[in-house]
């Protein structure tokens, strides 16, 4: 999972950074980086052209690089030094993409700076998810956009593999779409479209890959919301 801003600290994500980065790069090379495709499409459709995006919990920075390649200015934050190292080792050429190691209390100095926040597989690890959403809201300009994924509690894939997967096992929360929509409202956001689901064991089987889009299969849901 592309997340490192987690309650258990960066240790797990430092240990798995190299393998995780290699896995993502393999998906990109094969043209099946579904996570990246979904986040990029959501940003293109909802964020002003050349807008300033915060990628919070950016991991190895592949989503940030995709966003930068489409003309967005991106700041990637992550508390894992190994993930930030992987992100900085990318060939970014002249892209307006920067990566920084998270401070102890991230976003406190970021007041109404960003046009959008992208947050991939982070919030399910947070002990206080509403507080994280409120920090996102404070960092966004009026009517700013949040593109965020959440751990889908209805996923068969999650139920089957949670005990075997270190990242899944470290998660603190899962939600249904309705529950997460309510959480967003508590944090100062209004969803503007239904959740899109992705990420399951069926992704490895090309003829069955489309089943990951089902709310009962995809381990993750992606939502676009606007700051209230």
C-alpha cells in the first residue's frame, strides 16, 4: 500500500520500501498501475490546470510523478526516509515535483496553500482520522479538492489476505462507502461522486481484473471530495 504516514511509525514502511517500489515500478512498466491511473484521472477532472497538489503519505512518489507529468505542481510528504529516498531517485527531469520528509507535526504551517490534497492508503492507519481530514481542510484553499482512498470494509479480498499482508494487518480502520462519506463530512468535506473500487488479488489475472471494481472485491475505494 502506498502509505507511510502511519500510526505505527515509518519502520514497517522503511523495511518494505525497496520491495514496494519495485512492485509499483513493475506495474507501471506493464501498463497496469491502476492506483496511479485512478488518482491521476481524478485529479485531472477535479483540480485546476497547473494547480498545486499535496501528496500526503507519498511513498516512493510514483503518483506524484504522474501528476507532475500532467502539469501539476506537487509536494510529496512522507515520514519514511527510505520511501522519500526512493521518490527522489526517480528521473523527474523538469517536473515541478518536490519530496520532503514529514515533520513531527505535519501541515501545521500549511494554511490554505494547496488546490488539492492527494492521499493514497494513509487514513486507514491513522489513530485519529477526523483530525487528519481537518488538517487537510486547513491546508486547502477555499473549495479545494481532496482525492483520497480508504480501506473498504466490504472487500472479500481484504478479508482473505489481511492476516498474510503486513500492511493490511497494520491498518487501524476500515469503512463502508457510507461510513467513510460520513467521516469526510465530520472532517469538513463533501463527496462529489461515488467511490471507485480497486486493488485485489484478481488484479494478477487479466481476464478477471475488472472484478476489482466491485465494492465487494476491491480492497480500496477512491473518493473525490470538496472542502466545505
